[in-house]
C-alpha cells in the first residue's frame, strides 16, 4: 500500500487543484490531504472565501482523495507522515525545495503546476467583474438623472 500525502488551502476549488490531486493519486494506492484551517491561513496571511469546513468537504468529495484532515500548523508534517505511514509527500512546484528536510522519512516530490489558473487570479478576476458592474450601474444612473433633469427643465 503506497500512501501519498499533500497539503493546501484549496479555496475556490479549480482545475489546477483537480489535476494536482489526480496526478498525486496516480502515484500510489491512497491519497490523503491536509486542508489548511482558517486559523492556519490567518498565520500565513491568507483569507479564504470558503470556510475550512466547506473546503474540507469539497476536497474530501474528490474521487482522487481517500481522506482529508486539518492542517493546523507548519510543524505537523513530520508527525502526519509517521502517523499515516506516508511513502510520498507531494506539492506543487511553487513549494520547490521547501520540504526537502522531510526526505529522510519519505520521498518528497514537487509537481508542475497547471498553468494560468490560481485562486488568487480567480479572486482578482471576480473583483474586476464587480468594478465593471459598478461602472455600468453608475452609467445607467447618470443616464436616468439626465432624463429626469431634462423632464424637470421642460416643465420649469
Ligand atoms: N496547484 C497546482 N496548479 C495550480 C494551482 C495550484 O498544481 N494552477 C497546486 C499548488 O501547487 C498546491 C495545491 O495545488 O500544491 C494547493 O494550492 P493552493 O495554494 O490551495 O491553490 P492556489 O490556486 O495556488 O492558491 P493561491 O493563489 O491562493 O496560492
């Protein structure tokens, strides 16, 4: 039984997450995933859109994930690897080299990220949509105001 482990926030679950989980699952017989708690995210200076409970539910429902559990602090990885008898610890290559110290207890690998998608980019795109919507509303309000003013001046 080969056990593969990964960690992440997995907010606004997207195709980059799906592909990473799929590739990791293909490396072994079971994939277990540590999902960052809201408190741990705050420590990392991150605030997710979905709560920890929601993100855990989404990750656990993936067909590639056998078990998901909370990631509460930086130091728990070594204990988790021993506890869950992990053979392979894998992360996206944005973490390249960061967890090499764990290679004395399991194989540590970094996988290519899927290009052109990230939670940060989705958040930025959605905030632009909001700005565009506000501009549209401002435009239609000012048109309505113009019409009202011309009606008022026609009667005064
Ligand atoms: N990941 C990936 N390909 C992407 C995005 C993420 O392979 N396009 C991987 C990351 O390398 C990480 C895991 O998915 O190992 C969880 O990443 P997470 O930080 O939750 O997702 P991001 O979309 O990278 O979020 P953010 O923009 O907030 O960093």
